[in-house]
C-alpha cells in the first residue's frame, strides 16, 4: 500500500491541471479526456535449505573473492534495493516531467508547437514523424544533461555526495532557493543572448531545425523547469547511484515529450485542454511548498551526521505541519502570493485536494508526542531524537546501557540518544559487541545503518516496532549497530589505512563502512548480518525486508543456526 505521503506527492505532481482547471475563467470542459498476526512456527525452520547455513569451517570473514565465489547461491546484498532505487529515481523523473508540462513556461507553448507540425508539414504522416523526432530530441537533450552530471562527478563522487554533510547543506540551500523561485520571489533565467541564438537556429529546416526547436524549449522553459530539474538531480545524486541523474532525466524527458507527440498525432484533443490562466501559477506555488518540505530532509541529514541537534523529530514534524498547513490555507484562498489571480470560488477538485492536505497535517500532529507515523517514517529523523515519546511503553524497557563490567558501552553517548530506536540498547563497536556475545552465548545481529538511510528508518518504524520482532531482537540477540556515515573523528591511535581500499580511515563512519565492504562485500544499507560468537556468518546477510513475518522468520533461522552449531 502506498504511504499517505506518496499519495499526496503523487496528487500534487500529477493532478494539478485537473484540480485547478475549473478556476480559470477561460477554461473549457475537460470531459472526455497482511501483515499476519500468526507467529512463525518453529516447524518452518526445518524447511530451511541446508546450504543457507554456513559451516563451521567457514572463514572468519567473507572476503570479496569468497563472496563472488558463492554468487550462485547468495545474491549480493542490496542488489534488489539498488534496482528499487533506480526505479524510484525514474518514477520521480516521470512525475517531475508531468509537473513541468503544466508549468506556465511550457503549457502555453503546446498549441504553438503543435500548430507548427500540423500546418507546416504538409501532410499528416510528416507531421507525426516530425513530432516523434521532436520528442526524441527532447529526451536526448535531457538524458545528455544527466549523463554529463555522471561524467563530471563520477559514480564515486555521487556516492560521496549522498553522505557528505557540506553538500547536503548545499542541497538544502539550493532547494530553498528553488522554492522561493516558485513562490514568485524571482525567476531563474538563462542569458537572453544565448537563448536567442539557439531560438534563431530553430528556424532551419530538417533534423537540425527540430533539434534546436527542442533545445529552445529546454532553454526558454528553464525558469519553470530549472527548479524541478535541479531538485531531481539533487535527489538522484543523494542516492549515490552511478546512472541516477541519467535515469532521472530519462523519466523527466519522456513525461515532457509524450504530450507534445500525442497532441501532434491527435490535434483535436487540444480542444479538451484547459487554456492558460491563473491556475498555472497555483501549480508552481504548490510545488514550491513541496520543495521546501524536501529541503528539510537534506538539512536533517547534516544535522544527524554532525550531531548539531537542531532538527529533532518533533522539530522536523512541526516544520512540516506548518509547511503543509500553509499549503492547505493557500489552496482555500486564505493566503496568496504576488503573481496569484484572485480566487473567486472554491472548485470541487481544489476542495478535495485541500481536504487531503489538511488530513495529512492532522495525521502528522500525533507524531509530536511519539506516534510512529509509519507511512512517512523513512523521511523523518530517527525516533530516538524524539524528546517526549508516549509510544516507548509499547516496546518495554531497554537493556542497561552498560555491559557486565559496569563500563558504559563505547560510543553510547554518540548514538544512543539520537540514532537507536527507543526500546533497544545495542553495542556500537563490533569488537565490544562480539565480546559481549561470547559472554552471554548469544548470536550477534550486526545492523549496518546510517543517519541518512531512509530504508533504515522505515525498517525501524515499520518492522522493529512489531512486538514479535522487538522481543526477538532484545532477548535473543546481541545487537551491534554500526553507522557508516557518522563524521565523528576516531582517536589518533585508532586511525589507520585500509588494506581493502587503501584509503585513510579517520572517522567512525569510515571505519564501519570499510568493515562492511571488506567483510561482506556490500556498501548498501540497511544490511543485517547474523554471526556467531566467533564472528562467522550463520546466514547470508539480508537487506531491508518490510514483511514482519518474513523478517521474524529470518531472525528465527539465525537463532536455530546458532543453536545447531
């Protein structure tokens, strides 16, 4: 089921034309156009294939070569998540492209562009072929932009950008500027001389003329599409995927090109299109609110990684409640911006859209007192940053902060109060946690996580909060939580040069990331590895699994594998 947040985002990006169409005076009609509660039976453990349990002769660590050797049996951790991430980037690009199409800089250009194809081509077949080429050139131009980003920065740089505090803060500022642009503070434009030169070349005939027509569209519409493209590229770069920017631009350009081609093939459909009006600016303003909400996510990433303690969970929620509350007031006409047309009446679609936004605001309010808000948990700071949390009682008391010697756990003061879900008290150093596992004779669950890991937050809020899973984690395992993007400096005597990557390891995050990559041949989070007291894997590592029953079964298989040794 899609989360409420995703539904609102989808409505905001896909439906503005319908929602605001009835408000413009010059519009024409648009008509025509379980999670199961059953416990996992121990009998199911007998069905676990024998080759899923590592033998006692397995090496202490899984090297890159040894993992590759077993690739026929064990899928590389995080592979499925990477595909999902790429699909997510592509879909975000599609939504951005459809949103860009109904921007004031593009939507009014549709009749003029289609008229060029239908009146100057001479025949219907030629008009269709020219429209297809025009659409193809739009795709080529924007995909080339995405590829240029990848070539300039490289995959390694993109991955570094995704967790770099400085760049996350820059992304935050960029998105705030984009939001201000959509609110009407200023327009982002390219040099007029450059735009005019490209536009002049579009008068040439043949393929070259069509290419420059598409290029002119990209340049002339930059004041509207620039913030959308910039947001999309920032989001793609934050995922750390090598082809993320290109995939995002592919989705964006396809969504932008399709309407031009369709209207050129079926020009009569333009009669059902709403004419330009004040509703176009309303679309921009709504997107401006969404840009502002997204910007806070990047600021939160920096706040968590550098321990600024600015954006606790309730502060983040308070800002989102205000932002979406203002969006709702804007929709019902209680506030307006400089470029808005007077709202004479509330249309039915706009009313329903306002109801959805206000309902979302009401949904977030209980989160101020610790409600899990599972549908948007991936976007929020960790629940541990919540100062006043009434939901902790549901998870029971966490174990003591100290181990058998009475000494406080290493790094406890850094991670426990802001990173660990309430109700749990894991170790934050691998060697210390492994020593505790030997003392308690329990298997170890290593949780490779990160401050900026949205899938980690989703797992913690949607799966770990389940009483069955929480009980298994607290009572049957020694948990070790390793943050791979923390910027806390290691003591000088703890710093070293990695034999795996050859890079200097000088922070806690780099140490944990190097351990994950060299031992489990993976750099995606979350990654859950169940090992014995000797550090040997008992089961293949697992990535995010949002099915409570499936994840509980994974934990039970690990317990059984430990007991059978």
